[in-house]
């Protein structure tokens, strides 16, 4: 008589009912795949959303009081304190008179930094970095300018002629202003930068911490959050987070229960095997171990396949929606594994309670 | 006979029916809840995004430039153009009037203030006339709705044109400068009676922290500001918050350059640009612009979040579809013996298939409807929990359109899921099935 090993029985059981094993494997793969995809997306969600909020521009404004202007290294120190992924731009403001005699706010700034920081500005052409007198003219300010290509401005008796390169349109205060390079602005008006706008990525906690560092770094300056941005961002990210959490639970539950139903049906179907083994002298514990082992093997295979499929799905969703890739997170693997094993164990053990009460003889007779 | 078989099958095999039924129920619940949330997420997030303030501003076309630096407005006092407050009623008549969720007009004046009990020199302040919880159609709107990030200690001032003092709210910077508390008074110059530069007492009902720590603002009800300026009905700027569709390439074209048909399509889409265009048409002399910082970024965030919800809904649909079809397949596979028996008793393949499909269909319709109700309830509960405290959060999420969609999906998935098993069972020899089972 051939001695039956556990491995041999397992292999026979899986191979013999190939269709059944295959459908159970697919069920486990789907549950692991869905769990992996959702958890991976969930893990990356906050970072991705915070990135979207960067398009709102600066969330911290540092203002120099009129009595003490910024020191020359202020911007560098802000950049250092805020971290490498923060954006910062400095602005100087002065009220000048145009050639038509209208007062207008002229602002000196670094166009390259502003272009990154204020992505909502609609500018038809940005001035060349090398052009010392290239200016952007607000769409309302443009109505009070004689010749846009040679804008004559006067400030405290000094006059300057700027070359308007493009118009800007924002629907905000910027529409009534003229922007020019900071170096030319300072040499014309003698006024240095008085405002640094900073965009700190991340949620309210990170903004708070950065502001504390900025206050320490620049003790005389006013460091203020743009309150609506900081509050709004945290609120929306939190709510989307909660929504996603609800969705993850809901979908995981659906898949888990369906998989449970499918798997336990397949165990129930094997009442006859159960009865036969029992009749041949298998103990309750041995049989339970056998069923469990089989379910665990399937669960494990499901996790391996599901992780690959789920990571691919998360990557596709992320690429489609956020236009940035989400790389597979190994960290979700233990949770997915635990979830799948729990489902498999439950699927194997639940029907056993039904089976335990059955008499092998009655079952084998077909009653 | 057919109905008896059907009845008996449902009555006798309750456990098996339960399994498949629960799978369908849960699947449709998840899908309904996700779809209901995905369809309402736009409105909900829009409400959240309202904290960013107005997305459309209206100002007089002939107005001078704003000359504002560091919170101080140095715009010349004379020569400014104004809109008429009474014209705001016309906003209710524009095509997308129902999408307007907030209106806040303001009249900004440069004025002088000084403390009440000393002879200190007066200093410049901005007087801003505003609406405070003003009834506008069915909306209660005004400053606090358009600036939800402002914090008010005390209450908003009331307009009492007859009394010998004005009720005002002051910005925190001004309160600090004059050491004002709620209930204290200071003096404000009356612009309308310039002879002698008469001062009137201002009674502080509230202190507003706007997040800007420099502005010397005195907020008064709009009629009071109009009285101070001696310009009845005047408004210098209107902020409008409107529900809009995120901007796409079509939204950016100039409507006047489009052929009439295209222009009509453009006009009838709730783009910020279209709404601004309609406001320009409705209010004479007005220039309406989208506030790009708010509008562009909002559109961005909105489309990302709702896109995410739709994709997750699709994933839920896929997972639920798979789960249901797997459960159906199992349920049929278990009943191969029955099929064999029926065939050996002379039932045609068509009749058996019909019986099984009817069973699946009935189950799908019943469990699907139940799942729809459960899912709608779940979506309402989740929505209310997550978006609590937004006022209209208790809104029902019973979307009737979803019912046929969800039930049809359940039907299709259940039938598609049972088909392979039914076909496989029918293909086998009845005797083989019966013997295998014996």
C-alpha cells in the first residue's frame, strides 16, 4: 500500500479537482489583488492630493515690516528653512505713475520662481531671463499704459522704460499691476523686496512646523499662513482620505464575503471526501489541518498573483488620474497576506462546523 | 410545472440561494454606494472648496486700477466707477443662475478714524460696506459665506440708519491699534457731510480676524457705507461663488469667435468663463472675471478626486461582478445532480436552461433591489459622516436612475456568471452526472 504523505494528499486534492482549485485560486487572487490595489492607492493618496494642492500657490507669506527690510540672504535662508521641495519667490512693491498719469503698483520679482509658484497665472509670453527690462503687464493695468512695448514709469522723480513682453490675467490683484525683474526694480526705485511667498508642500502640521522654523530664522519678519489654503487643504485631504477608507472597507468586505461563499461551497461539496477520511480513521484535528493547509496554499498563491495584479491596477489608476506613477508598496503585503489567510481559514473552518455533526456512514450511504 | 419547480427550488434550497443572494446583495450594495458617492462627490467637494472664496469677481469696467500695497489702499478717492446694487437682482435671471451659491458685494471707501476719548490725530482706515447674511433669492449670502476662513468674535453689525451711531465690525489689526473690545466705541469721519469733517461714533459689535494682519478695515452693512459715501446704490466690487465645470480647451475659446451653434454650446455649459460672460451681459458696465487662482486649482482638485472615485467605483464594479459571477457558478455547479435528473426525466436542454436562468434572474432582481436600497443608505450615512457639518450633509442619496442600472448590472453579471456552469452541466451525459453523484 502506498503511504500517503500530507504533501501527496495536498497535491492530489488540488490537481484532481483542477477546475475547482483553479476557481478558488482565482477568487483568492481577486481578493488579494483588490486589497493590494486599494491599499497601495490609499498609502499614496495623501502625498498625491497634497501635490495637486500645490497649484493653489503660496500658502505662507513672509512680510518685512517697513522699518526693517529683508537682509540680502533672506530668500536663501527661507529656502533652507522650508526644505528643498518648497517653492519661494520674493516680491518688491512700489506705487509708480504711468505715462498717462495713472498710479499703478509695480512689482519686482524673479519670473522663473513666480512661474513655478503661481501656476494659475495666465501669461501669453514670459519675459526672457536675460532681458533686464522685460515686463509683464496686468490686463487691467494695460488699459492705462500708452505703449505696451515701451512703458514709461516714474517713481520719486526717477523714470524707467520697460518693454512689455506679455500680459497677465488672473482675476485678482495681479491684473492691476506691472511686474518687472527684481534687479531692475531695485536699481530704479531703491526699494528692496518686502514680501516672500512660500509654498510649503504637505498638510497643516508640516506648514505649522515650517512656519515655526521660518520665524526662528527671520525673527523680525511677519510669517503668516494663507489661512484659507492651509485649512481647506487639510480638510479636503482628510475627507477624501476618509472617503477612500470607507470605499476600501466596503469593497474588501464585498470581495471577502463572496470569496468566503465560493470557497466554503467548495469545501462543503467535499463532504464525501471528509466522510471517507473519517471512516478510514482520520481524526477531527487531522482533517481540519488538511482542509486548512489546502486553503492556505491557495491563499498564498493568491497573494503572490494578487500582489502583482493589484500593484499593476494601482499603477494604472494612478497614472490615469494623477498622471504620476504609484510604485508597488511592499509594505501592504503583510496586510494583504493576513486578510487573505483570514478569509481562507474562515472558508475552510466554517463548513467544518456543519460537517462535524454528520455521521460518516450516513454520508457515504448518500443520505 | 415550471412555476412549481421554481417555487420549490427557492423554498427548499435556502442555504444555496442565500449564498448566491448574499454575494449579489453585497456586490450591488458596494457598487450602489460607490456610484452614489461618485456622482455626488463633485457637489460635496465643491462645497468644501468654497473655503477658498469666490471664483468670479465683478467690478465696474470703467474703474481705476486697484492700487493696494501691503493692505493699504492708495487708490484715488474720486473718479472711481461703481456698479449698482439693484443690478445684482439680474444675476437671478442669467442662464446659470441656479449655480450661483454665494454673492458678496462690497463698497470700499478710504476714510479716517480716531479714538473716542483723546485728541490723537486721525489715521486712514478702509471702510468696507458688505452684506451680512443677506437674503438673496433663496440664498442667505454675504461676507461670511464667501470668506469662510474669516473668524468673527461677537456679531455682525446691523444697519440702523436712524441712530446716532453706526454698528461696525473691525479687523483685528485695527482693534489692536485702537485697543478696541466688543462694545467699545471710536470715531469715524462722515464723508457725505464733508463740511467740518463731522465725526460719528462707531460701536464695535464684532472683531474679525481675516488672516491678514495688516489691514485697517472697518466692516459695515452696505447701506451704511453707501450713506457714508453719499452714493446710494453703489457697489465697487462683487464676489460670486458659483458651481462650475472644470475648464477644458473648449472653455478657453472666445465665444464671440465661434459659429452660432458652437457658441450656444459654450454658453450652455457651466464654465466659469461662460458664467462670467453671462454676468457681463446681464449687468451693464460690469467686467466679470474668473479668479484664476481659485477656479483653475479647484477644477484641478475636483477632477482628480472625482476621477479617483470613478476609478474606484469601476474597480468595485469589477470586483463585485467577479464575486457575483463566481458565486453563481458555484451555485449551479452544486446542482449538477438536479440537472442530470431533470434531463433523464425528459426535460429539454432549453427548458432546464430557462429554469436556471429564471432562478438567477429572480435572485439578481430581488437581491439587486435590496442591495440598491442598502447601498443608498450606506452612501448617505458615509457621506453624512465624512462631510459632517456642511449644512446640507443630510441630503438623501437615493438616486432613482441608479436602480435600473444596478439591477440590470446584477442581472447581466448573474446570468453571465451562471452560463458556463449551465452549459457545462448540460453538455455532460445525464447518466454520467447521476452516477458520479451517487
